[in-house]
C-alpha cells in the first residue's frame, strides 16, 4: 500500500469529487427534485401557510423517486441521446435498488410520523402518476406535441398546490382549484 500522497494527487482529488457531486445532482435527479419544494414554498407564500421541514423533505422525495426511476429505466435509450446520464446510471446501477429503497423508506417514515391518511393516498397517487408516465405514457410525447411538458407541469403543480391542504388536513375549497 502506497501512502505517498504528493501535492499533485491532492489537487486532482478535489475536481474529481466536485465533478462526481455535480453529476449526481444533475443525473441522479436531485436537481430536478428541487421543483417539489419550490412549488410548495411558492404555494405557502401565496396562501400564507407555514411549511415545516418534514413536508419539504416529502415534497423533495416524491419527484426524486419519480425522476430517478425514469432515468434508471431509460438507461439504454439514453445511450443514444444522453450519454452522460446513461454512463452515470451505469456506474451506480448496482446500488440503485438500495438507493431507491432508502428513498422509499425515508418517505414512508416521514408519512407515518407526520401526515394523515389523505396525504399518504395523495402522495401514492402522485408517485403512481409519475411512474405511469415512464412505463406507459412516454410514447405519447412523439404523437402529441408538448404532452411531456403539460403532463409534468400538471403533476408537479398539483403536488405543490394540494400538499399543504392534505398535509395539514385543511378544507379544500373551489378557490384552491
């Protein structure tokens, strides 16, 4: 074992570490998952409702799970159109099931500890709608212009709009719609 770390080796470690983190943020779905808390914070400002940390984490985990699943399922297709993302997922394909189970476990714990049955059903619906796009509705993007944009925007805006009322068991009025 050679422990001779000279300055040149130390200088190369930092850029590699930063690149790895950057790739994980972008290709791992983390960057896209920040849309969940962003929608939630926007709605909380508009409705003058407080948002707590568990709700923000829940709103982050939902799109993280959906995007991670989508990227993972499209690894082979991405080799033609998004080689960097495909390479990233190929590198972590062995740990992907464990990573997804950690997301599911954390979400389950947060939902059990901090939410109502209505919120749990709402979250399950959002995840199903997100996964449904990946497994069956993606083919419509080739036939219907802007289908992906409309579907994605509608799904995540519903998440941002209705997470607060479901989380706090508030009455949903016509004004909410």
